[in-house]
């Protein structure tokens, strides 16, 4: 929600745009690592207590961010907010794997991913409109309210862990290593985690592309962001309705190739104008989101048991790679943010396409 406010926040704190962008990068880094904590914890104590603790942390930290009087304090409370966020994001998938199987699990994952993609990608539109009435601090008061609603919703959740682990936390956490020894799961995790990099690069740099490079207002930027979100939103739904009949391995390879080509077009022609950049990146948005349901199912089906750990690794891997791309994208050697997004997309997608071409046969059938 506060993406459109990044340039204004930089001016408010008297720091550079790159420094304010660190509030996103650091958030996603802690967010990713926290999932490795919440997964094992929920296997030991249950999904519901972990979700209650996470939503409470999120709510409290959002209040302190709204009150922050320096960038340093904002960075600190963003880390706490990220820690709380990790609970819901990692355990939602674990709950689905606890309770469902087969085609029903596939349908619910597709629906859930549509919602989880829609929410953060429409948020900048809401944020841009909100900035017409309040400052960036008002946005974080709204986020505090969202956290409190999440806490209330969790109170009504029925526990889905039927048999809790009686081992200590360190023994449970060691299951991470056991799961990662499964090459079939690990290789898929590497590829599909890396595919978060183009999106996170776009997420971090899009305000500067549309506002600094193309000279658009925060509100107009939010509309361009919303148009790109439409391509992302229809991906999971399109898979469930049309593409679930296709061979997963071949479908994923085609999507990776299309994304590599689109990244190259954005790299070469993206600075020609905001509309050209939008439609150059649109296939990346659509194919990347279309890939989410089949890739998630492939990873879930590659390992039995350890649902909390598996869900944590799936979410953590994507966010760690995404955080890395956000950090690399803000380094000073890049000529401009359009070039950065295009290059990141082309290089990562092409590399993943080659890797998937080599190992994809292991996931056929």
C-alpha cells in the first residue's frame, strides 16, 4: 500500500530513494527467514497458536511504524512486522496440505494464490488513492487495522494439525535439512524460488520507473500498477479453467521461454514509454502467475509429511530469492530501473528454462 509513497517518504526522512527502498528489501529478507521459524513451531505447537502470535506482532509493529520519527526506527519495526507476517504466509499453505488432497487441493491452491496475488498487487492502487487524503503514516494505521482483523479471524480457526510433534524445536528444525536432501523437491524449489526474482525487482523499482523515468504522478503510477496486476490476477484462474489439462512440465518450460523473451523486449524497448513498458512486462506477469499452481503442486507432491517445513521452504525460498533481486536491483551500477527489470527478467528466466529443460523429465507423469 505504501509503494506510491516511497518518493514522498524519502523527502520526509531526508534520505535517498535507495535508502527508503531498503524498507521493502529488509522486510522481505526477514519475512522469508521468519518462515523457517514458523513452520517448525507450528508443527510442534499447532497452526492456530502460531497464527495468533504472528498477527499480534504484525498489528503492534504497524502501529509503531506509523509513529516512527526516523528511517532507522522504521527499519526496526518493519523487521518486526515482517516476522509477524511470516506466520500467515507460510502456514496458509501448510493448512491446505493438512486438510486437503488431490484435485480439491489443486483448486484451493489456485483460488488461494489468486487472492494472495490480488491483495498485494491491488494494494498500491488503494494506497495511491489513500494518499489523496492522508500521509504515508495513515497507510500504516490502516495496516494495523488489517492485522487486528486477521487476529480476530484466527480466533475462529479450527486446528488442522492432527498429530503434533513431541520433539524439541531444534530436532523439528533439523527436518529442514532432511527435506532438502530430497533432490526432486530441492531442484524444483531452486527453480521456482528463482522465478520470484523478476517480480520482486519490478515491485521494488516500479515506483521509480513510472514516477522518475516517465514522470507520472503517484496516482497514475498506481493505475499502471493495477493494469499489470490484472495480468497477474488472471494467471492462477486461467490455469484452473484452461491449462490444468496440459502436461505440467511442458507448460512450465513454455512459460519460462516466454518470460525470457518478454524480459529481453522490456530491456531493449521499455524506455520508449510507460505503455510499451507495461505491455512488454505483461507476459512475464501472466506466465509467472500461471506457473504458480502447477509449480506449487509439483513441490508439494515431491515430499510426504513435514507439511509445516515444506510450506515454509516453498515460501521462504521465493522470498529469499526475491529479496536478493531487490537488493541487487538497487545497487548503483545499473544505468536505469527499466534496464534493471528487463535484464533481471531475461537472465533469470532463461537460466531457469535451461535448468528445467534438463531436469523436467523427473517430474513427468
